[in-house]
């Protein structure tokens, strides 16, 4: 369906992909006076910034918060008239569910002074209780060990940095659960520069990993490291779509692009409803789709086609369990990979995390969201049928929260699956992106954006999309 008024002036640009990256690129191009059409293969715009309705509540089906270490998202929210809805979460923080030699498993509060589970203070008195006394003493060596050649390695994983500086138990029991829960990835596979931008530079400056993390925390804006929007993050995508239409963009949903071809005067974009001519194209899809569409024109991309990222399944439960009013495990629980008896990698107690949601749900009513699938090809947890995942979520929620939750307590539930929504910034990510950019640069009327290039998180995706959209606008207008 086509909507929005037509813009007559300026070159025409077709954006393939109506997720948050495509919408943000469109905003820059429309602001420059270009004629913009956004094609989205699904029925709705916004990608992983999506919503669903359970028990009369409109909830986030994907991203439910953003990093406050940058003003990127708050600035966009203010531009869209949503600035007054920005809310910080409950400061109680999350817990960790870990294997325990004494009882088989244990749940403990997660230290809040670090980044991605890396403690800023290795002298934290809570650390021995989390990783053991011997491992805590090993972590303390970070303050004394020289950096050596660690930071000079071209390809360096987050896991390698943590293991070298603080030891394997910090990596296994603190960092891996957080990275797995937040990024659906293994820290051993993540490029440290993509997972924690600026960490290398801060380590060189301060001489240790803990000091670097502490400095990065101090440099961040005051308050919690994340925030959200009252009513849900999905409002960001819907407001952005509405603003684009108001400003003249054409948004067409359920339009899957089948073929993309270079012509003498621009590009031909073919969908099931026909072909259209355009001066320029922005490809804002996932990585495999982007490479498949562009390889006939830009064959140099083929060797860097990213693998399909395994699905992550989110099971949302609305339950009537007054015992959860006390928020027994803070705002949620992150699960260590080897913790027994639990298949989920994380649980978010959404009504404990967000006061506005608790007020809307009412006393005794709670929203829980359990995430399955750690991003590994052989991880079968997220591949179960919906009904099986629902039962697994009930069992896991009971274990993780320490409160029995039965089917009789469930008011409503839903399963949402995401594939390629959290692409991994694996080792060599920067080099791959550089090669992809170099190959695409041969086509000046082409831009590429999206999480597979920018990295995970709304800040990285939005910044990259707006930069790429603005750069394309400058080139087109210079030639127009």
C-alpha cells in the first residue's frame, strides 16, 4: 500500500528495508529534499523495534530499551515529539543464575558497576561470592599486570581481553551470561572494538581493564546505562514512519524486493508488483539479503556474505501472581550457559523493570519475557514449537524467580521469533566492513546500512543509518 504525498523536487531514492535503519536513512534523505520510497517486505515498519498486544497491554516485541551512553536515541525521540516519554528503569538491577558447587545452582545480584559484566572494581566485596575467592584473587591481578602486547593484536575478542586480564571465571560467570543475554553471542567470538567501542583506548590510558571500565562508566551520562519510553520503544518506529509520511516519503509495506539491477541512469528495483526506476538505492536489509540482492551488480560482496544468524525466540507471559509484586529477583535474571535446569538465556521482569508498565498492568499482574537461543547454530532451545517454548518458559520463570508459576496463572502469552535481528560483530568485523564499503564505493548511487554493518544496539544502527543517508544525499545533490 502506498501512502504519503509525493515530493516532486530532487532525485529519487528507493530504500530497501523498513526497519529502524531504513527509516532513519529515509529521514536524512527526505530532509535533504529527495523523493524517497521505502519498501518493507513485512506487513509493518520498524523491524525489531516492534510491538504486540497481550491481555490488553501493548508491549515491545523486540527492543525495549536503549543505551544512554550517547544522546542518539534521546535526540531522535525529542525530534519526534517523544522526549517527554523517556524513562529510566528500576535501579535494582538484574540478577545472575549460576552453577553452584554447593547447591547445584544459585541466583545472585549482578554487580552494577561494570560494563557487559566486566567489573570496574575487582576489590568489590561481592565478587568472591560470585566467582569464588581464588578467582577473585586472580581478577585482582588486573590492577598489577602489564598490558604487554595484548592490545596490539589486530583481531582481538572481548573474551580474550577478559580472560587475559581477569581470568577465566570472570569471563565464564559474569561476562558470558551478560553478553549472551544482551547480545545473544559468545564473548569469545565478539570483536572487542565492536562489542565495547573505546575499551582498547581506555585500557592504554588507564593501564588495566577494570580501570578502563570504571572510566567509561564515569564518562557516561549520570544515571542508569539504559532507558526506555513510557508506552514502549515501538513508539519510536511508528512515530518515525508517521513523520516520514507527513514529510512526503512513500512507505510501501509487504513489498519484497526480488531483483536489483544497475542501469545507465540509475537502478531498477523489481518487486512482485512490478519494476520501478530510481536514481539511487539504499539497501537496509539484513546482511545475507543485502549481499544476495547486490552480488549481480557488485560481485566483490559475495566473499563477505555473512552467515544467517540463528533465531532468538522471545516468550512473553502476562501472569497473575501477586507474590511477584516484591520483585524477588530485581529486574530480571541472566543465565550462565552451564547453569542446570534452565533453557532460557535471560528473563526480564518487565513490570519490575518499568514503573509505568507496572501501573498499567495493576497489582498482582506481571509481564515476564524469557529469551531462548544464544546465537549458536547448534542451540536448539529457540527452535522448539511455540507450545513447547511456552511450557519451557513457565518452568524456567518459576526457577529463575523462585516463585511457582503455573498455566492457571497465565492471563496471556505470545512467542516472537527473530532471525538476523542480532548479527554478531565477530572477529574481523572491521576488516569485513571495510572490504564491503570499498566494494560498494564503486557505485556512488548506492549506500548500505543496517546492524550487520553498524553493530548491535539502536545507537550504532541509528548513527550509521543517518550518516549513510546524509552522505548519499550530499552526493546526489552535488550531481543534480
